[in-house]
C-alpha cells in the first residue's frame, strides 16, 4: 500500500477540512503495521487508513481532537505486549509496542519558513514520477517543527535556517539512495530527533487491451494504488464509463502509441488485446526495452509462438498471474495483481 499517496489524495479531496496525521515512527516487537504506516483523522472524526488492526484507532481519535484544536503535535506510545486488562490494549497481546507521531495537517499546510502550501508541490513532483524525501523534527511544539523536502532530481521544497538546512540536505540525499522508507536520526549539535520519510509515486501499470476481462484488473489495480493506463483503439470500450478508475485512457492502436512513447523500465505491462498479430507486435517492441514486469495473457505455448522463430525470454510472464486455480475474470484479476505485488514488494 502507498499510504502517502492515499493520505495526500484524501487531504486534497477534503481540502477544506483540518486533520491529524498519525505516523508510526518506531516499533518494538511484533505489530500489525510497520514504521511508516499512516492514517488521517478529520475534525469531523472521519478516519482514513489504519495503524493497527483496530485496537488503537479509538484512543488515537481522542488525541487527534486535541491536536487539531490546539495545533500542537505529540508523540504517543502504545504498549501492546501485556495481556493484563489493566494495561493498554485491553488484553490485545500483540507482543509489541508502537511509537506514533501525530501532527496537525491539511492540504493547505505551510511548513515553518515556507511561504506557500507544500503538499500541492509534493503531489506535482510525484505525478511527474519522481521520489521525494521528507525531513521533519519530531517535536511537541509546532513552532519547532522544521519540515524540508528533497526530490530525486535535486530540488529543495520548504526552507529552514541556513545552518540547519546545510545539515539536513546531505541526510536527505543519503536517505534517498538508501532504499529505506523511514528513519529516525539525530543531527550533531541540533536538539531533537528528525524523522526521514520517503514519498514515492504510484507504480505505473500499462494495459494493452480494453476487453471485459480488463475491467476487474483496472478496478483492483487502482484500489492497490497503481497508476493505470489503458491503451486500445476502440472508443466504445476505451472510455471512462467502462473504466471509471483508470488514470489514463488512450484510444490509439498500440503500435502507434509505442512509436511515439517510451514505456518506463520501472513500469508493469499487461498485453491483453486478444489479437495474435497485435500481441506479437507489442511483445516484440517491448522485448527490446523491457519494463519491470511484462505479462502476456494466454498459455505459454501461444506466447512462445508470438516470438517464433526467436526464443521467448524466461522473464516474460505467461500465463500471467499466480497459480491459485483462478476461474473467471474476477478471480483471475486477483491472481494477476497478486503476481504484480509479489514483484513490486520483491517477495
């Protein structure tokens, strides 16, 4: 799950509302969610996302109201290890403790020493396919909450006192290339801890074909935070009425699209046109510059014929989807997305 994307999306949808944003910043032992997991609690008591299996959210809502009203962040620690009903967790017995940083937030949030809302800027960077590293001081005093962002193309968003900024930016550069999602650090001669977080763009999924079997895949992929692009020349199928959750609908012949556009190497591609000649053209084009995942609908024998007389590379997925005995479009869509998640999460 891309919690950061979901949080930004919800704040943008409810841009007139104030929120408390909760982030798990550390865990000790076994817990339901890991560091970096986020949730939003609105001033109307609405909740988006989770940081537990449901045993913490009610108490967290009480803290959220105070934080929204007084505009002061705070750190809350939940110890779930004891099975004693007198302890926190009411006998949850989860065998772990969770440290949660809760801060006031909204779409129009302006960090200290910055002069315009930061989240629209971050969203713009993410929509362009870049990553963003964030550094903020974990403080119970909102006035001390330094918040800086550094993009993987070298841009700095937000601001801070010069000496502090010179110490934070190298840490953000290091963090961006570390592959980590979240980290707590201390800076020499600077008071307090700093939370480093990674904001990543959504994974891009290109689907060639707009048949009925693509519909449940597009729905599920969108729900799982993929940026879904569907390419098919039939406007009677490739439209928002049939694919309301798709991010891009491109009513073009695949060959024309691929002549004008490059498929990013980090993306995922499904070939599902149900046309032998069209599948063959797409496959041969993408073999030359492979994406992270390339899958072709149908049995492997058919896909092998698409490449004849050349050999089909082992890394091409066909048939697509994990082998779970799936039947029908809905079950098959689950198997396909499970395979994509397996690749995405490197499992």
